[in-house]
């Protein structure tokens, strides 16, 4: 979370456990800023190791407002992609 919070273009970074599943929610100024974060540093290392250390789904979307956790969780349940 420290890397996300300090990344250029990050407006918000939060994490919670919902029904025993750890979730993160980050909000970015642009898709470009988000993609730069996803493809560098600790996040890139974690994603490369993900299949050997965890299971789960991801979901990303563009919006003009900061989403509420219940909305994000419902979208993740409905549209999340297994990784």
C-alpha cells in the first residue's frame, strides 16, 4: 500500500477484508498513471509471483467519482477476472 499511496497519480489507496478475502481499492488520476504503477516495482513483483502465493480475481474500471466499497465489491463479485 505504501508504494501505491506514494505513486504518481494515485488519489486514494485502501484495503479491507470482506468475507475473509483481502481486497485493495486504488483510484488514479488517469489510466496512464494506473498502468505505470501496475507495471513497476513491488506491484509488478507481486503480480509475477501471484499464482504461487495466492488465488483470486481482479477487476478494474474507469469512473469519474471515487466508488464506495459496497459498489466495488459487487462489481468484483459479478465481473472479476480469475488470475
